[in-house]
C-alpha cells in the first residue's frame, strides 16, 4: 500500500554515548514492522525520536513523502503518530476517562462535551475489544487495564501509526490474543504498527517485517516468512542461544518458610482481593501462581511481603506468626520482593543505580559509618560496579539515574538488589517483564540458583509459559480463590487452563 514512514541515518547521542547510530528503516501502510533487540539496544530511544521526546543528533524523518521535523510529542500526535510507552504515561490522580480525553482536540477552551466523548470512547472500546472501566481512578485498575487505556487513548487521538513498546508485557495470553485482533483490525484499515517485543513467539506471529537492532545499530531487516526464532535470536545477541530445561524439585519434606492460613482481603468487595487463601512455600522450591491478571495476584504478593495487612486469617514466616504488617519487618525476616510495578514500588527513579542497589541495607556496617549516620560512598559505588557487571546492566556509570535507563535495565537493577540479599523468601512478580531473550534466560538461571541455595520462591507471572517452565508447584487463582494445586513436573496444561477460567 506504499510507504508511510521513512527514517534515514538517524543517530542520537548523549554526550559521547550513541544510543542510536546511523539507523535507517521504513514502515509501509497496512503493515506491522517489529523492532527486535536486547535491552539497551536503542529501540525505545529511536521511538522517542520519532515521537518528538528526543531530537535526533543526525538524520531525517519522512512521513507521507514529506520531510518533517517533530519538535514535541503533541506535534507527533497531530501528525497521526501515537505511542504506547512501556512505562505508562498516565496521570494517577485522574480516572481512565479523564486520561483518555486529556488534550482533547474537540475541546472548546476549557469545555469538553463529556457525553459525546464517552460515546466515542465506548464505541472504540467495543470495536477493538479494549475493555476498561472509564470511571475508575488509574490507581485502582490493574497493569493490564492501564495498558488498554493507553492504547485506547492513542486511537482516540487519531493515530495512523501506532507504536507499541512491549505491549504484551503486562498482558495474559488471553489478552494478547485480543491485542493481536486489535492490531489485525488496524492494519486491515490501512493503519500501520511498529511493534516492540522480546517475545519471539509473538514476533513471528504478528510481524510482516522485522528490523533487528544491536548496540544501537541496525543488524538487518527480514521478512517474517524468511526467518525463524533461532536466526532472530542470533541476530539479536550475536551468537546462538542453546536450549535449556530446568529440573523440577520435590520439596515436600523441606521446612515451610512462609504459610498463609485462610487469608481474606477485600479492598472493594467480596468479588475482588483474596478469599480464604491457604498455601505453603517450602525451603528450596518455586511455587508458581497461575491466573489471568487481576484475580488477586497483586494482593497476594502485597500480603506476603507486609505491604498490606489481611482482614482475616494468619501469615507465618519461618514458623512465627506475623503480628505487625510492616514491609521493613518482613525485610528483616528475610523477605525479598520484586513488585509488578518497578517504577512506583521498586525503584526511585531520580536516585542513582548505586543508591537504588543499597536502599534496603544502606545502614549496615558494610555501607555506612556509625550505624547509618554517614554513608560509605566508596564501598557503595564499588559494590554497584560489581553488581552492574554481574547482572549486565547496560549503563554509562553507576552514577546514572535509574530513570534514564531502559525498562529492561531498570528491571535488572531491581532484580539484582532483591536477589543479592540472600533471602529466605523471595517473592517475584513478573520478573522478566520487558526483558529480552538473553536477559530472561539469565534471570531464570538466577531464580533457579536462589532456589538451589534454599530460598523459598513465590513466582507470579502473566506469562503462562514462564509459570510452566519454572514452577516446582503451581497454584491457580481465580477471583482471589485457590482453584487447584498441581505438580510442576509434567503439569496438566489443559486442567490448569480450565482452573484459570474458574472451572
């Protein structure tokens, strides 16, 4: 259907560091172009150039055959370029509806015909299968629903070219199917999609063409029909990735490190939260929680890490009943937590990598003088240098703010801090969300290593394959209730899938 977008010889430099170097690519009307590459390969930076968040150091952009200069994100929107960022650009203090109409082109001064706008949004929502609760505050909806809100917002503002940065990272397999249906409808209408993902199965299914980036440069562009996962992985990381199979363990004879007994927590109603949940996590095992996102997983993780207190029931840590629900007390009991939202709950964006890595133990003798009165910055920075190498965090230095890192590298910082604390109980929610294939393998290896050192691990993931691959035992949640418990060794996939739907 002809060329829509062309980026020619784009470079973006920060100081002496090139995030993008001499990148050229095209996007045709009615096609899905996938950008594939490791964390820090330059994908998000390139898209930030396209949407006006950054100005290119060199190069030019052409849209509909016209050379353009995109000075701001608002100009990109006017040009029909919409982006759903990996880190959502939503205003927490507003409702879903208010976020979608923010900057409404139909507004007359400060007045907006809300009834008309609501009708348009509901029509879009129904057309593309993007179910949202329009009157809910952003803080009260799941990560998956926030993602759908972002997509709806871009479509509402007239995007002809939709950029989806890790769009499926927050979605379950069922929701991904809905997302793909949306994408197919969009390209069927002649619109175009730039799809950024690390999930090879998705890339090979939805793409028309695939452009691979490595270290800020284009390795090559291939048609989906001319490639496979092995070839793409080799292009991404520069070498072949060997298959691996993790051995499952039976820890039924091991001591219990954490136990929930008849736990209830209902923030809004009896149909949400946690309902009469009992489970045990033993030393040296991975207990995977399977379920469609929004069925109590968030509350489960917060309860067992002391973020919230149950309304009923009992939680034991290392055979001691928890009396006070305080995250700091849980940390001192050997609990580490990788939360589902790294930006709001895991990291402090304006702090450096070094500072984030020692947030939980900056008052120890290793990193301070006088029991935390004065930080030992030399020791902190030396430790951070070692951890950055160990976890392959792509950065210019440990003095770089966490906010300035790519999403995948932010996740590595968070994982490093929690894994390195030698926990008794490790609670990990969506640990590989936003990570590339090589980094995902490394994280899985570290989870297995933590298990083999004796940690009890609660693994929460919307990636069903990850649950099946990693779990020694699998517990299914539906509407906050335990629907079944299954062995991770040769798990009954069909039975687990039915339990996830409440059957």
